[in-house]
C-alpha cells in the first residue's frame, strides 16, 4: 500500500510554490496543521471572490486541493 500523504513530501511543496511568498507560516508543519480548514476554505473559493487564495495568483489544481484534503483526512503525517 502507498505511504500516507505527508506534509514534508506532499503538502509543503504546494505551500512553498503558492503560499509562502505572502504567508511565511505556510511552510511550517504546525501552523498549516492548525489552519488547514482555513486554507482549504480559501483555496476552494472561486477565483476573484472575497478571500480567494492565492490572491492574485492562479487557483490550485483539483489534484493539489485533494492532496491537502487527503493529508488532513489521513491524520496529518509530518
């Protein structure tokens, strides 16, 4: 079976590429774990609506969003 989705291998690269330039905390495991519901809410909003992230950037792909959700669902492996 496949290893669990992990922050360091799967989630952190997404956060570094799309979030860290504005949100420095977004590459810190504990910070992202604590704010994962907020992150998921913001990245799933329609582009151009209030609170959409990444602001001024391209929306994350469906696969990237699913990977962050899977990380949460699997219990936040580091």
